[in-house]
């Protein structure tokens, strides 16, 4: 595999800025399950092996079931496995991650808005933005998952 730059080593202030977002999210009121579902689903869409591996491992440590992890990329097809709140979060995650394909629809936004207060919705959006930044960094620099 081709060796590419390490942004964290070359531009530690930039890396620290993204870590600052992670620090904010850690102190937010976001539910851990919600955070991990966002991180896994966005990473699946973006094809980030490094982040998929990291966040499925973290989700398992937080008690997430194998079935919910395995079926996450087909969440729309499974009844009863994900709550209405989780389904709204996953829809928002997909539309924000695939922003160039039409943005965030009014129906997706309104569904999330009906289930969460404005502060929680803002925190969800920051979580989605943050994992997309990490995905892009990991993919562009060919970061490899730690296996084994």
C-alpha cells in the first residue's frame, strides 16, 4: 500500500481542531448509541475502512448488538430493529453525508426536528460533520484499520 502523509504529524494544529470537535461531542448530551450509529453509517457510505473498524469496535464495547451493526447499511429494510429516533438520525446522516445528491430534504429535517429539540438536532449535525471530516482525512491518507 502506498505511503501517504500523516496530517496529525505535519499539521498538528489542524488535527487538534478536529479533535476539539470530538471533545465538544464527548461533553454534549448526545447518546453514545446515536453517536456510534452516525459514525458507522457515515463511514460505510464513505467507504472508510479505518473508521468502520474503529467505530464498530467502539459500538460493541458500548453494548451494541451484532445484528444492528451488520444490518446498519440496510436499516431502511428492517422493521423494529432501529427506533424512530435512530431512523431519523440515520436518514439525516445519509443525506448530510451525500450532501451533493440534493442536500437534506425537508421531510428528513422535519422528521428529525419533530423528534429532537433544537440543541440535540444541532449536536447531531455536528457529529455528522465531524465523522465526515475524519473519513475524508483517513481515506485521502490511506489510513489502514488495526486488525487482529
